[in-house]
C-alpha cells in the first residue's frame, strides 16, 4: 500500500496546456464543447499521452456484507448481496446492461460477502472476510483487515493496468452499505450524520431516524480518527469500500483514469483521497447520486459530477454511463478536424 | 402542415403504466435508475410498443444564413456557414464525431444557406431561400417561406420515419442564429430580450449590448404575433429554425421520439410546441446550453434537459450525446433481469 501511494504524482500542467492548444484549433468556437474539452485535457494529462486511447474499459464491482444490517437499517435482507452477485455473473443486472452499452467489462469481486459461493465461473474470489462486524457494537474490521481490503483493490488495479485496460470504473454491491458510507461521510467531512444520511434503497422515515442514530452511536463508540483514513475505514467502513479505495490508489499509481460511481464509491474515493490527495487528479465523478451525503463528499474531494440523472442504484451503473461521455470527450479531441484541415475561417470578428 | 399537425395525438397513460410495471419488476430498488426509467416509460408511450427499438438513429443538421449578420451581432463571418457545411460532409465536425459515437447518421440539410454548393455528394439540397432577410430592417421571411421551411422539416421526418429510423435528433448551423433564437425566446416566453440573449459563439460585452438592441428593434419593427408561431418564425426566425420545428411536428405525427439539441433547436421546438402543444410528449431535451435564454424556453415547453455539460456548439452535438443516455434507458428496460428470473428477493423489509 505504501509503495503504491509513493508512486502517485500530480498530473503535469504542461499536458493540460498542450491539449488545450489542440482543442482551440478544432473547428468550433473556443470552449464551446464545455466539459467534454475539460475531460479531454484531463485524459491527456493523466496518461501523459497526447493521443490517449480508452479502448479497454473495466468496471470493478466489489461486493461485501455488513454486520450493521442486524440493526435493521436496510430495506432489503442481506441475502440479496449474494443473490445480486449471481445476477451480475449471469449478466442480468443494471451494471451488466450499462457496461455492455459502454463497451466495458464488468469484473465482479467478492471481497467480503457473507456467503460461500464455492467455485463460480467469472467471480473474482478475493474474500477478506465473511462480512464486516456490526459497527454498532464494535469496529467493523481490524486495521489489518482494512489494509487487506485496500491492497486487494490495488492488486486488481495493477493487474488490469498490466492487461492493457485504459480506464477503470468503480462499483459496489452490499446490502446495508449506505450506512458505513454515511458514517465515513460524517467523519471525513465533519458534518453531522443526519446531514449525510439518506434512505438508501428506500427505507421509511422511521427507519431513517434509526439509521442516523445507529451511525451516531457507532461513531461515538468506535471513535474513528478523522486524520487516519485507514482507521475510519476499519472502524466504520466496509470491505467493498476499502476495495474501491484501493482501485483508486492503484489507478492513480498506474496513470489510469478512474470513474467514481455514486455514494458508496465516493466514500471509497474519499478514503483514497484522505490517504493521498493527489489521487484526485485521476478521478472522474460519474454522477450526482440521490443520496444526500454524496454532494458533501464530492465537495470535500473537489469533484464535479458529469451526470445528474436521479440515480441511486450503485453497482457501478453511473460509472458505466459516464464512461460514454468521457469517451466522447476524447473522441472530439482526437477526431475533429482543425480549422486548417477543414478550410474554415477561425478569425473572430466580433 | 395542417394535416401533419392533425395527426399528432398525446401519448397514452396506459403505456406509461405498463412500462412502469415492468420497470418495478427489474432487479433494482424501485425508481433507483431515476431518469433512465422515465426515459424508458416515455419511449414505450411514444412508440406504443412495449419493446421499442432505437437501432436506426438520425441527427438532422439544418443549415441557413441570416441577413441580420449585417448588424455585426456574430463572432464569426457568415462565410463560416457553408465552410462548416462542407466540414460536416467531410466528417470532421463535432456533430460527425459525436454522432458516430452514438451510432447515428448525420443528415446535413441546406435549407437556407447563402451559398451555391452546386452538386455536393451527401448534402440534402432543400434550399428555401439564400439566407433570410435582415430582421432589423423588415421581416426575415414571408409567411409562405416560413411555412415552406416547416414543411421541409416535415417532409424529411416523414421520409426518415418511412426508412425505418427510430429516433431523430435536431441540429443547426447558421452564423448569427442565436440572434433569431433569442428573439423567438423573448416573444414566445414574454421575457425581455436582455434576459434571453447571450454571447453565442463568443462575442464581446459591447457586441452583446448591440445584439440585444438589434433584437429589441426587430421585435418593435416587425411586431410578431405571440399567438401565431408561424408569424413569429417568419418575421424574426430563420430557415433552419423552421426546418427543426418541422422535423419535430413530423416526428410527433409519426410517433418517433425526437431529441432537441441546444438553444437554436429549442427555439425550433418552441415554435413547434406553440403550433401544437402535444408535440411536447415526443420531445427529449438533450442538454442545458450555456446560452442564457435556453432555460426559459425549456421551462415554457416543460422539458428538463438530460445533460448539463456547459456545451454551446449546436450542430446537434448535444442531441447525439443524449441519444446514448436515451438508449441506455431503453436497454435497462429491455435487458435487465426481473426478480423472478434472477432469483433475487424483492420483498422490502424496512
């Protein structure tokens, strides 16, 4: 983990400037493609390549269970986590459909599901533990377990970078996982739990009150250190959140752009950002989730989401959808004609 | 034109409800795919087909010139209109790149360019006039010319619906065309010109003042009747704006969804909407343009844009980009597994 973090360097301004020069020479008024141009500049700077490619894409969907579901904070029973993992492997879930649409592979990782899958084709078995412990009664994980989750993400990112994948997306599956994500948001943004806790997959107003109380109690009991992201991840986090943080650290150390999905993924991104703020340069925020704590975390990192479609499914669905827009940014940069090539007047008269 | 308008009927609520039933049975919490679900419902209702397809897509980019450029209200000289048309035909413009990315064909229509293209392969020659007249000195078009522009759009929509195209996008090219679009916005939303006039392709603050004054003067001189959209189109509109309005009327009469690009396309959409408000049911607003008058027009029609990426290029670029999101909405609806198929528990416990 430390080695990986040591390899992360900020992107260089000179690449941003060089990309800008090309963008300003394309047959369009300067800046008129807005955020597509910003995306193109950032891709050039991240990859340090004037003509980058995004031909191989992967969304990593980390699945894990949460002991805190004992407290009745989720709309669905925890059996749904392994059921959905099997749905991912059969290609029937939202992430499968949207990743196919984006031309991305879905890599399903069991990092902490409380279920024995046996030997299931297609599942990446990297189980660190069978679900976290109930953070309402003690730390969700030990520090070593939390580090192992992060290192699992790093290992996956390194492997896929080596295989020639050019862009990563993050995703999650884990019944109950908006609860640790809200807890992380509260501790690392400094906001009260009530301001960063939402209805997840759709709990009632009454259950929402209980969820906030559980988060407040867990923070009070475990006293996570806001200056130590690994401590926060261990005490009130989750395995899949650690895996996501690791993928981001690994992506940044390999100069691979990484698309952060919604609320849970952004909790992972915030952990990674607090471990090494330079990771921010490598992240794209896919979309603005309906979950109320999402915005506070994106602001803390300093990311502006690409899409805003009232989505709150997770799995990496927002990341897959945003990949198309990111690829659009790259394509206008690479494929549009310049004023000279097209014989179009570029002199502004007014 | 009247025949076409007579054929437009509102979409039926029963199709929305049937589509909702299927959406609620897919392996995701109800409503968790937000606007993708809304898009899917609308596609079903528009096409009156429980399993619609979007396999053939076309973006119609209407090009026309504007006499009002004489007043010095644009950043670029009007020669750029035919130059960009040739750029479209060679495949080097923003719309070409983004339409390829969306899997859409680009149909370039000369509806009113002040240039003789001769016989250029790929250009749809439907020229109604060689540029509009200067609306600062009199009406931009006669009523007959305006109707001919709308009928041109209808004819194209009918033709492409017949060829089996399943979704249309609108686009524009015409140096100076934010000026008539702002004038239309002012007259049909009732807002002062200064509130709906922006910098177009990038004019100075001084030129912006002049542009507002030109629009105010043109409205005062020509007295377009806000209750008669064809009168507004004729007196202070443009050929491409009329063509776009026609495509929308034609799309609605053929039950084909139509994606409205940015500011100029929305001026065309507002003309179509004022001619027949039922057209609204068939429109998708692609994105939120940087042009300040865009929002007022979208609100008047009652459309919420899909994307918000600080774009202001026109050509149909936003429409092409939004087509991918619209197709994503359809794919989740058609391709996701149901709870039953996937063996996932759909009982909500909390």
